[in-house]
């Protein structure tokens, strides 16, 4: 099942989208918003599922689905937390600034609490007031949960995943060091995140979804050129069950909580930090990682951060080459 939201009010209008992302049917006569669906999933989802079957068989009125018209599936949410499933990324970040990676990072995930009151769509521009802030994209996988009880185990946590999608967790790299130096985490350095046009139920992913991990190639383009072709299922240290359980260790989570994987990251097969796509490697899911590799190799970074007019595209395709979630495809614009 593929679900999306069209702009309407603060929370959007729920629609069901065909598997090929070509058509949609309004679902707001059943339940008005995606959040309302998540709040009472067991009651509403069978009705939404039946609507999807009717859409697939062209048995109900349908309309053309245009990704550019979709807002974020959840335009605002009760919670947005981002984890560190790919420790390779964290290791490179620290190595580039001369810091060792503590052993605990391999068994205790990092996680930060982001802002969830302004979640943006896949075609909305990245709003940047000052290029000196060092704007970067971070291509990630995201899941949406039902209500999750405090103290849930990682195995139990997987049963609370309702939807899966993609996110561009935009970062302002040059603001991060000053904020971390205060010892109190990210705030200004983490502006609004952008989400894929469509979220899907885990069963839609077939064999690509197993044990809380999504095993497909994450495709990232910068200014129309391949920047990353990263295998999301590889080198994923923490599955989503572990990330959800980590967040729920001391509190319950409300339905509609969004949990991100952190930047998807691969090493080269020989164990090196990785190579750009242009050099035959898998590339990267963020500019900072390429800059880290450049710093490690030559002593200084070369690739610039984003500037006004730059474009970023993030997408994942199935085994038949069809887009799964639609594409995050947007440009950087000055405020």
C-alpha cells in the first residue's frame, strides 16, 4: 500500500496511490489525514486497504498522481528523531576532524531529536538564508510508528513500524561545531527536513524489507550527476527495531513518530572509506562524507557545500526499476 498527502489545511489530505505512482484515489471520506489513520490504524487500515484494491482494479474514480503536488506525507508530526544506523558515516565524520570513534558507538546508537512541526515536501526548495552556513543534504530511510510502549524490545519494536519512506535530513555543517561545543545538541544546524512524496507499508517492499532493514540502492544525484549509489542494506549496524527501542527506553512514543536511519553510508569493498561514483565507487549520501574522504586523502576538502541554484535528487527503485517512494527532487533557494 502506498499513501501520500495533498495540501489541505495543516495536516494535508490523505490519498491512496497506485503501485506505479501514476494514479490516486481520495481517502479522506474514510479518514481525513495520515495522522488520523495512524491514530486508529487497526480500525481504518482495512478500509484504506480495500480502497487500494479498488484503485488497482480501476473500480473507483481515480485521478493522475503528480509527485510535485504532494506535500510531506506527514506535514507535521508528534516526533522526529534521527539515528545513526550507519556507523561508517559517524566514523568518517570523526576521523576527518581527528577524533577517535568510541567503541560504544558500535553497540549504542547515536540519536538526536529534530523539529517535527515543519516537515516539508519532496519538491519544496531547501530554504537557505546564508551559504556560509555550509548547507548539505543527507539521504536517509525513515519509518513511521504506531504507539510504542516504553521499554519495548528491538524485536517487538519492529511490529510497530507502519510506514517506510525517504528523507533528506538537511544539515548546516558550519553551524554544527559551535552547537556541539555547547554540549546540548543540534538546533539551528538542523533546519526543516524534506520527505519522499509517498510512504509505503513494509509489505509493499517485499524481500527488500527484512529484519528492520531496507536492502535497495539509494540513488543520490547532485546537479544532475550521480553522487551516490549506496546499498542501504549493507553496513547497516543498527536496524530500525534497535533504533526504535533506543528511543523508547525511557518513554513511550506516540503514533506518527518518525525515526530516521541517519546518513546511509558504505565503505569500498577493500575496506577504504569509499570512492566517488565518477571514480567507480558507490559515492556518498551527503557532501560532508565526500569532503571527509578528500580531507583524509589530501589534507583538505575540495567539494563545496550547496549553494543557491543547486539541485538534489534522492530516490530508490525496485527490482524492476520502478520508483518506490517517488523522488525527493528539489533546489536550493535563498529565503
